[in-house]
């Protein structure tokens, strides 16, 4: 029999069920050429640059174009009173080829389509900003980048590359930014900034040693695990110190920028997760949103979705940098003492606190507040005075990156690949960025001899970060130095204890004297029987004094009278009488967790509405409240007892102001905006001017609203 015919390799076997399982692929409707071109423009506008960068570029370009138009108009007006560009006394001026302002193309030199006057116009604008207004060279760099982006995208990329004149086509090609005129000015401005010895532009590094010193000072002022605050001043002090612990340790650990971490909400922080592959170790999962360079969208790989999630484990060996511990303590304080409830998903982890001590859970902490706390804590801990430069909000990011790359114990340092991932740097990141964070500090460490007089010398350039010194055997000289240090520290601690004993004895004797009880009538033991000679013991020769002698502070709860609250941190120098304490007025805690949002309210993106709409927001708060910002009960429904007693000094004044505006609109004018704005045009200038106008009108009518007392 002949063999059966062979099935072609291309033939497919179909079954009745295969067709049912397979879904038909539907083709999208046909698109016209104009629709595709519009889609292309839309995608480029949304995703070529980050939305914030695109917006900033547009603002810079618009400002430059506006300045250029004003300069041209002013020049023409000075040449001719009628603005026609002609001096009537000398008619030939209108044909002067050296007068740029009379050239028709110069007026549109900074438009989207460049011409041969564009480099000249742009350099004039940069010169005005950086030389005439004396702004930093970074302003010129920003203007440079904004116009380069605009001209790169003009006419489908026609104006890209080196700026030159095409003889064959008789037109200018390329980007005016690439012209020699703009390049020379940019280089000159940078050289000028370097020649004048400008201030250090990047932040001082917040090392692990600095963190430990700051936390040690903070623990003396506000110890961890202290009793709940008994008055408002104590609560404000605890919130500042515990909040700084949580923020600084988290920023140092995940290497975040200030604007990234202040946006952290509870829904982006998952607490107490278990890792089964690591013997059940617990961790917090922290997700940073809107991280610089991250577009908020998934890239080509699915793993990109995990590039902004960090697992924080409990690391007691890190001490002050153990973000797991300090976040736990901070969130427990918020839930137990501030809100009296668990955090809501939309509550900020680091919320804003008003000057009256009221916490706004739906309003994030400002950049200025973070910087103020950094200045205060670094000066009070004594590290800012001994450091050249300033600790900015970027100090934690630099400190964490350098520690794990260079200063961690041998065997625990990270590879450059891990550093790049953890810091959020892209694969194509320019080398200068990582060099600025890591290798510049390493080069300075190896080439610096500022510690040449130290008795214990380390050859820094023998191995990477002098690793050979960590594993080298100890010698007699090193042992002698360690012994002297330990003896000196023990003597210092002993002296501190004796001074504290003397202070406690004096306080107890003063208390007993008020009760007419003498110390001889009681059987005292211990420190009361000590000698009254409390002079500090001398240090042995060769011992170093590691820290100043001062009384040990170990209160059972957060003190209400502390010197740091009254310190002026604008001047790091010690002031006369800095050891004295001031006595603030003790204010009781509010009886209700009441929040009246500040006006104008702050949106989630950090912006605020125009002041002309402030009064409308006040009326809305009066009628409906604002749960998103913590005003869960409308102001009109607040009972009188909420505005009396301890709460009167905190919210009563603000409440009365809001009530006066809302009631004027709703009662006197029946909610008619037209009549209300006609009677009070000051409403366009903000709610403060409006309140003043209402008070003047009420006074003229002899009508005063009663105040809640």
C-alpha cells in the first residue's frame, strides 16, 4: 500500500473546542494621519520629560520671551516717541544695521522657531539674570536647559545639533544653544562663580557618627519611652524630637530627598510584615512615590514596579540609624497621644504642626520646617560648629549612600550596583552623579592629612578605606591610648555623678526645710553622708577629656522646661548664660483633637488656591467641614464647650474669625455672592482684608458679634 500523505508542517489541527477557547482579535478602528500625529505629540508632551520639569521649562521660556518683548518695546520707545522705531531728528537711524532692536527678526528671536539673532538674544537674557540681577550660575543653566528643550522639539527636530549656516540652503540649522556665543557665556559664568569662591553648593554629609551624636543629645532632652505629655509644651517638644528621629533615620536609610519623604502617607507604609525566607524576620515596607527621575509608570520590565519599595528591618546595630525602631516609636506617639486613633490611609506620616501645637494630619510638613529642625539639632548637638558647610535636607541621602559604600564594617559594604538601585539612580545615570556622592568623598579621605597630628596614624592609601587597619593586630601604643581614653571617661562620669548627687542633696534639703525637718533628724544613707567637697577629680596624665562635664539628665517624662526650646539657632556660637533654663507658660492639652485648616489650604501637590477664593473655602468649612484635612465636624456644629477652657487659647480666635466671615455671607447677604462681593470688594485680596472690612462695617452699624469666652 502507498504510504499515507504527509501533513504539511504549516498545517494546523483544529478541534471543536479550540475555537471556543481562542478569542478573536479585534482590530482597532482605523486612524487618520492627523490623529496619529496628534497622538504622537501628546505622548511626547506627557512622557518625554517629567511633568514637573516640562512645567518648569515652560515657565522659564515664557519669562524669557516676556522680558525680551519688553526690552524691544522699551528700546523702540526710546528711539521714537511714537514707537515706530525712527528718530525724527535723525531719520537714518531707522536703517542703522548695528541697531538690533530695529531688525524685524530680532523681535522674535526667542520664539519657537529660532533665527540668526537667537544666540544674541538668549545671551542677553542670561546676562541680565546672572550679572545684572546677580543670581547664581545655576539660573543660567536652567534657562539654558529650558530653551534647548524648546528648540530641540521645534519643527520635528529640525533645530538640533550644532548651530551653523547652511550655505546650500541659505538658512540657519541646529540649536542656538550649541552656538559658540552661548557656550562661551555659559563657561564664563561658571568660571566666575568658581573664581569668586562661592559657597559650598552641596550639603555636608550626615555621617553615622553625626547621627549618633544628635540622637544622644536628643535623648537627654526627650528620652524614649517617657511618660505621656502633661501639657502642650511637653507635647510639642515630644513631637519635634520623636518626629525628627523618625524622619532623619528613614531619610538616612532609604536615601530619600526631603520632598519625597514628606509625601509619605500611611497607605504607602505597611507595618510589621514577615519574611518567611529569613526565619520570620519582621520588616516595614516603605514605598516612595514621585521619586526624582521616576515617571510614576511601569517601564519595559515588570520589576520596575518594585524599584521604589524598601524593606526596613530592625537593626539594633545601627543605633540612631535604625529606621524600623524610630518609625515604630513615632507612629505609636501619633496614634496614642495625638490622634487617639489608628492612622488613616491618607494621613501623612510626618504631618504639619501649627504654632499653637495643633497637628494637621492631612497636611504634609514643609521643607522649611525640616531645614529648621536640622539646623536646630545639629547646632545643639555641637556638630554644626565643627563642620565646614551646612547640613541641608540632602545630608541624609549623602550620608546613607557613603556609609553603605565606604564606611560600613568590612564585609557589609555594598556594591556599586546595589548602591545604584537603592539610591534610585537610572542605569544610564551620568557618572558625575555617583562620583559626587561617593568617589569625591573617598578621594578626599585618602588625600587628606588634616589628622596628621593624631597619635594613632592610619595609612589611608594602602587599602580601600584603610581596611587593613581594621584587621591589624593591636600594638602597645594603641593599647596605651585606649587605656587613657577609658580612664578619662570613667573619671568624667564619676564627676558627673558627684555633681548630680550634690544637686539632689540641695534640692532635698530645700524641700525638707519647708517642712521644718532637718537632715540630722532622719537616718540618711548614701549620697547625703558624702563629703561636701565636690570638686571634680583631676584627669590622669595623657587622658583626653571626651565631653564636657554637665549634670546627667534622666527625667521620667519629657521635661517642660528645656533650654533648646529657647535657643536662637541662627547663631551657632554659645551665648552667655546658655546653661540657664527659661520657664515657659504651661498650657494644658486640648480636650478634643480639633483642627481648623489654615487658609489658603494646601493641596496634595503642594500648591495653594488663589487668595480670592479663601473666603469661599471658609464658608465651605463652616457648612460642610473638610474631613480630608482633619475638620471632620463642620464649624457651625461645634459645641460651645469645644471653645472653652484649655481649647480657648488654641482655636477660639481662629474659630471666631471664620464664623464672622461665614455668618456675614450666609446671614446678612443670604448667600448671594454678587451682593456680598459688591459690598466687600476686599474679598478679592484675601480673607484677612475681608475680615477687617467686615469688622469696620459692623462697627459702623453698631453691631458686634459676641465672642466665645
